[in-house]
C-alpha cells in the first residue's frame, strides 16, 4: 500500500480513519484524522494497526 493512502479501521467500537505514514510487515502506522483526546494524549494521534483490520477508504 502506498504511503498517504486513507484507511479506516475499528478501534473500541469506533470507526477511525487516517493516512498510512509507514508500512511494516503485518501492520501500518496510521496518522489518525480527528483523534479523540484519549488517542491524542495516549498515542500522539498515531496508531499501529494490523493490515487485516484496515480497509482502503473510498471517496464517493
């Protein structure tokens, strides 16, 4: 997957989206769009997410 691709994923029963900033073997580092206060404080607005959990966000 290309960096800066927008993906969506589920985290704690919430659908989040963001841009892939780095790809690892089995996961992506995702810069979260509109992070909650908890995500911003705990994860600095970035999360490592399993490739299996990510879906490419399609613009309609």
